[in-house]
């Protein structure tokens, strides 16, 4: 299971990339860096919150995960 600090760091780096791309998209559509940046900031904040919550929920769901077997156990089984 990922730690909360790892999920937080992943969320931050993801949102930085999203902030840059949304600013560019907002600028292309509005012609204004200020409006594009404002749209990007609101989108980034909401996206960050929802992504972080999404990761927390999924870190507690066991479906689809494989259990890692330590190497020592793998060698003793062969």
C-alpha cells in the first residue's frame, strides 16, 4: 500500500503538469493568460483534491492486486 505522503507527492507532480497544460489551453481559448491561468488554478485545486481522495480510496481496495512474495520464500519454494 502506498503511504499518504507518496500519494500526496504524486498528486502534486500530476497537478503541476495539469496546471501548465490547462493554462496553455485556457490561453488558446480566451487569448488571456490571466483568465487562462485562473481557470487552470481552479481546475488544478479541484483536480488535486479529487485525485488525492481517489488515490486514498483505491489504496484500500484489494481487487486486482498481486501479493508480492519475498525472494527468500521464492527460493525456498523451488
